[in-house]
């Protein structure tokens, strides 16, 4: 909502400064969004007279004018307007002036070889009207004495742009803003006693509101003004509209706009001669069409509120008029409409047709149903004053009586909500200033809500009004008590935290990427999930919810590699989606590493980063998070975005859990497909929601501290096994020997090749044997050795290598 | 007697000279070997006249110790020399670079969330979460924003179905609804998380982060709200005093509603919070609307309280001098490295939020 202090003064007796106004507006909830000066630079535009005209030597259509701008010397200006002639009074813009229409700054320029100092302006160039045919022609009688003076009258009033919240339709008019200001002690609201015009003639166009289900119009007021002469608006009206950045069009349109901005009463003016046999306000039928004033053709659904006549639709009530019945400069008879349209109906229709207009914006927020007569009265009087003609009586049709709402207000509720007190006297003053009618009823106040405040319906709304006007700065600070009755984080939140920082501590940079992604990337990683489309994505590259974090990470990894970095590790912890219902999502830690270990090192051998690097990161993280790696179980069943031979799936506990993590090389086909510039890319996913949270805290889980001080012995074994036997199988077999004697098992060599039969491999394992009861003698050790060999051979088909 | 002294002097002189290990060993056996000069003196003790025997023996022992010490010292000296020679040969250039290490970082938004959680933890808030995909009811209707409400226009919503029933939450406020539906008052929670609006330009990203706050109890009023936010802002920006302004505003789910500005000034191109006469809007808040409480079956006669919503990314930008919101989600390695935090920098109350 754009306003000026000058316009506010139409409604407010005030002698304070504009600075104070800005603060006060913000203090009462009418936020000042920006402050501009429309008229800055306007003083440069001067009234000027063309003294002499010559033909441009190099262009048939151009003229070279000598212009008197009130200085000693005449200015030479090149001009192309047909109406430029000697003796004409017009508006001159010097070099340095900014043309309001296209915001370009004038410079001294050579036009076809002739230097032009400035420009003569059309109305359209000054945003005064759409008239672009020729330069402005000023009345001699009025402007002859003004040559050299500024064309625009001086305005000291800045353009103030307010951000009006959707609950305050009343403040979409200057009057409403003034009322709020006055209530807060900023000036005094002027009592505008509008003179009611008198008329004997009847409004002869028949108006009917159909009583239908969901009729969007409940009151339709009108009056007819006949024999008008529509014209340009007078200067005061043009200035007013221009001062808030609006463009004057014609007197009738300008007047309706002026009243809309002034008291938030939208009006519509019809060319009465174009209405066929009266107006019917009704619901539209599916398929009906009409052309609106925005020159677009709209096809309507059932049940939209339309203003129609015998021939069809004249306009969408409260949203936009039609071209067929619009007023023009030659309009003779005007029918003025002031109506009440239901916000819901307006909103539904505008949304379906995707129309946004000033009227729609106002009606959907709720227009004062009691402002119909005042609006018609003021508009008709102004039209008569400016355009002449005869005004009819006001005709009002309605299908519903507007009832004023009342509230029983307990003054104590104010303190209960705000924590501070104001006196009942103060309350009464504020509410009266805001337009409430008050009756005291013992300790309660019976309040009648002003018709322009559709936002107020319950006690707390009154509290809001009172605290808003008395000032939020009066609310006392009550300092919080440092007391905690419930732990801040749940166990799974703690786990989130822990994993996030554990992974980062392994050298990964945390990224945060969109929850949506490019379906082309997502397709590589969605595995068996279904694609979840966003109906209205911001771009096709962000068209689906991500089924995996990999899609975004790999895309950004690729971008970073393109920046010339080679060895990168990034990770993200966040949601992935399995369906479009709330809750069909899970939290994943996903990491990606590219490049080499020890690139260009003087000390260590260079090698590609590999599966066992990423496996270490996963296992170490899980162990740090408190999970027992002895129970981990790993197999090679992984989703298709991993290298099928170089990836693994990890369970915290064999056969008892959901997948805890995947790790491995990203499938080479994907690297090829997205053309990522790296030799190796390894990644992992840890599924937070699949990690069983221990029932006890980590502290409670700690068993007694038991260690053995008896001597331990290490024995090495080399087994030859079939290739499909995993080292995990051997380790499990050895640990199953148990008897509380096996304290550590370590694979230290894997060998395939000469001396080993085809399809077999040799795995060398070191086993640490230690008893809690005694020092084992040779005999004991020999027994265990045999048992280990026996068990491994039985369980895995291995043969001990001799 | 003179024999002993002679031996002593002779060998001490020898031991003072330059010797290698085998020469010392030779000396050692010459003195203390089976028939060594000193050993044979000991054998003599028995034959010394009785009244001199004691003196002789003690004398002999002193000399023996003296020589023995001299030998030990010499051996030590030589060994040290040898070790030092060896070490000298082993000397390397320690200015050569260490084995490479990779430093991971925590994203500034994550760090900020942890800071926020830490601050609110102190005053008794616990952390709640909700899903990113929400239904229309939780995101709007339950929050007193029915479908014909113009306030919905302010949220450019991403929808997941044509009927517009499922959407990406436009704010963290639906967590209020979920929390209150599943529990009984009092409620004292914060809910940080991802939020989405189909809005994308220099200062808007289609995804951003908010933290919701909700405190409902029997007598929580606007003074508590002011106190809570005043405390939070001071703690978060780690300043002793702040300038804070409550400004009336409107949100369908709170009444009265306020927007909160903090005072700042720009000094040497840096933003300084808590001073100056410029205002910066940082959050929206208000008293939870009775309609919202009714929607979640909380009796608004018995219970009342406040809610607030803060843009996390915006706070992080202010605190850490980040200019470009879009960069948060651009994943530029250099940016993450520059603005990221060490994983060991866990914001805590006792160590301070930031280093």
C-alpha cells in the first residue's frame, strides 16, 4: 500500500514531522517497507515555449526547435512530434533529467548530426497518461507566465510503501491508516462530513442479485450519472494519483481509483448505454466466456460470481470488468457499482482463473459492507463536479443484511496475555478511537465491532488491538529460568549428532543440498524406489524428491572436480524419500570420496582411494557411536548403483536387523554416464533409522572391567579355501571355538596365484590365545590349535596349509 | 704400598688417554682379570702383617673402586660417542612435510542449529522434529490458515499432488501441531529443520532452515516471550547487550503477533549486532492463537503460551559474515572449507558457543 504524508493529512489533523510518522506506522504494525521520493528530479522538468522551428537537415521527420526555457539563451532541441510548432507551450526536460516512463537519463546527444540539448516530452513519457502521440500542449492562458518554472508542483511528501498484513483490509485505504494513527495518539482523525447529494431521478437500470447457492455477491449498490462529459482529470486529482505512483487515465476511472485508495471502497464504472436490459448478478455457467479489461479472454467454470446483462457477462464481480461495458472518453451515461463480494468467492474465482487485480486483493480481504453508500455518494458527486451530468438516486439491492458483530470482552484478559496492565479508561479510549461501540456490563465490555474490521472475532483480537496501539515496548521482559526437566535431545537425535561429527572427523566436508534433485541423476540412485515428482518444481532440474543423497552429492562432487580439485571427501546427513506421504522418509548419512591417497607424496606410496578406506570410515564411525564390531555382519548384496564386486552391505547384527550401511565403489557405468572427472569414486550410506538404539545408555552398557594378566600366545594359520569363502567365514569359524580363549583374530595375508590351486586362495590369520584362568602350557595350546584347524576345516571346507 | 699407588697412577693416566673399547677391555682384564694386578693384590691381603692388614685392605678397596669407576666412565664416554656418531648419521630434514591429513568440516547451518539447541537447552527446551513432507492440514488449516485465507499467498508452496493435499512444509510450524497432538501440556520445544518455498533468487532459496519454538503452560504471557527471545539473541550473538524491537505484525496462527528486529550498524564493512540505529528483522512470533490450541485439543482457557519461528540461515549469515544465501547449498569445496567448523567444535554451554 503506497501512501504519502500529504494525502494522510486529508484525514488527519497533525503537525508532526514525517520522520515521526514512519516510526509510528511501524510501531502500530503498519510496517514501512520502503521510502521513496517519486518527485525527486521532477523540478528539472520545465514549462517551455517553442520559439522557432527549422527542418532537420538530415531527417524529414525531425525538427530542430529553439526553445525558451526562461534562460537568456534558447536551447536547441531535436524533436520528432507532429504537433511541435512555433509558439507552443510544452514541457522541456534538460540533460540529466530521468524520464519517468523508461527511467533513462537524458544526455546531450547528436541526433543525425544535430546536437540536441534535452527533450520535449509527451504525457506518456512523464507517466501522466497513455497519450504518446505528440508532445504535451499546455494552455497558454495558464502557463505563459510559468515559462522556465518547474512543470510539476512541488511535493515534499515522500512515497511511503507500507506492507499491510492480510488481516487489515481497512488499512488498504488512507482513511483506515489515519484512524489507526489517531488512535495511537498521532494526530486527530478529521470528521469528514460528506455532503449527501440530493436527487429526484431514479436509477433506471434494473439490478437483480440472483438468490443462488454460494452467491458471491450479497449487496449491490448503484447509481446512474447521465449526460456526463468524460475528460482528463483536473490537476489536483492527477497529482494525487501520481503522488502514489498511479497513472491517471480519465476522470471517471481516476475518481473510482481515488476513492478506492482513499477509503478502500472499490467501485466499478459501466458505460450504461452498453448494458442490455438491466443487470443480473448470478453464478456463471461452465463454458461461459468474456473478455476482461486486461484484454484476455476468460472461460469460466460453474458458480463464479458474474455481473451480466441480457447479452452475457459484463464482468467478474469484484475482480475485473469486461471490455464490452467499459467507460471511454466518449461515454455519456455512467452506471457506478459499489458492492459487497464474499472473500471466499473472490479468492476461489481469482485462483482458478489466475487473475490478480487491485479490486480482487481488496475484496478477498474483506471490504467494509457499510461503505457502499458513502463510496457512491462521493464518487457521483465528484463525477458531477468534474464531468457534469445528472445523478440518480442510489439503488441498493441486497440478499443478506449485514449484521454487526459483538464481543463480550473481559478487560482482565489483557493482562493475562500481555503480562502488563493498562487502565480501563485507556482501553475505552483506544477502542473508541478505533471505531468500536462500547457498552459497559459490570466487569465486562460489550463491544460492537466496526464494519471495516472483518479480522476481529474474539477476545484475543481485542487484546491485540489494545497492545498494538498502546505499544509493544510496554511489554515487560520476564527472564527465562534456567531449569531443565526433560533431556534436550532424544537418543536418536543424539545419534544424528554423533554420526554427523564422527564422519566429519574422518576428513569429510559436510554439505547441505536440496531435498529435491534432477530426475536424471536420481534415476541412477533410486534403486527399487519410485520416483516422487513435485507438481510445481522451480525448474525441471529440481523436479523430484531425492530417493538417495548420492544424486546431489555426485553432481556437486563433479562440479568441484571441474574446479580442479582432485582428492575430495564430502558428506551430507539428511532426509531421503520413499513416498509422497508424511513420514515416508528416512535419515541417511551419505559420503563420497574421490581421488587418491597420498597424491604426490615424498614419503608414501600413491594409490587410489578404495573400498577399504570407505569401509574403515563406516566401521570406525559405528564403533565410535557405540556399536560392537564383533557382531557386525557383512555381505555383498548392494543396490545397483554400486560396483557389484566392490561393495558391501553391513548389518549391526546378523539376521536381526535392517541394513545399517552400504559402502563401496560407485558403479563405473554411472561415472561414465555423468562424465565425472575422476578415476575412482567410493561412497557409503548409513541408515540412521535402521540403527537399533541400545536400550541402555552407553554408560549402563559398560560391563565390568575384566582383563587377563596370564601370558598370551599368538599362533599363525594359513588356510587354503575356495574363492567364494570369505574371510568373515573363517573369522566366524575361529571365534566359534570360543572357550573364552580366543582374544583376537587378525587376517594378515590373502594370496592367490602360483602354488595355490585355481579357484582357491590362501588366507593367513593370526590368532591370539589367552586364558582368564591360567598360563596355558604347550599341551593346552596344541589342543586349541588342533581345535581351531578342525573347526575351520569342518565349517568352511578349508585346508590348513602345511 | 708404593706398588698400589704406582698401579693406580699408571692406569688412571692410561684411562685418561684416547682409548677404544677393546683397549679398555684389555685394561680391565689387566687389572681385574684372574691374575690381574688388582686381583692379585687382594690375594696378598692374607699375608700382610696383622696390624697393617686392615689399612691395606681398605686402601686397596678405595683404589679398586677408583679404577673401576674410571673404567665405567670411559666405557660410557665411548658408547655415548658412538651413539652420537650414529645419530648424527641418521639426521633427516624435519622440515619435510608430514604425512597428509584431511580435515573434515561441519556446515555452518548445522553448527548454527547446534548453537541454537545448546542455548535453548539451558532454559529447558527440548528438540522435536517433523517430516519434510506434510499434509495441507498440518501446514495450514490446523494453524488457523484455512484454504481461502490470503496469508496462504505468502507461502509459495511446493505440492506433491494435484489435489494440493501433500506438500513440502513451508515452515516448521506444523511441528507445533504434531507435538501438541501427541502429548499433553505443558509444551516447551524447539524444532529446527528444513523448510521449502518455491522461491528462488539472490536472497531466497527454494530450501532453507527454520527453528520453531513453542512454550505452552498455564500462565505464559508476552513478557515470557520477550524474555526468552531477548535471552536467545544475546546468547546467540555472544554480546552483553542487544537492541531489540518488537513490532506488531500478523500471522494467522498467533494473536497478538510480532516481528522482532535487532539493532545493528555497519563498521568497516562488518555488521555489528547490538549497536547502531539500523533495524534488521530476524524472526516472527506471537501468542499461540486460541483456534490453534482448539485444533490440537488443548483448552485455551486453561493453557496459553507463545511460539516463534527463526530463519536459521539468516542467523548464520549474520553471525558468521556470510553474504550469499545461495552459497550455503552450492557445495563449493572452497566455501565449505572456509565457513565450515571443526567437528570438535561442539557448541557447549561451559566452553562457549564458538571459539
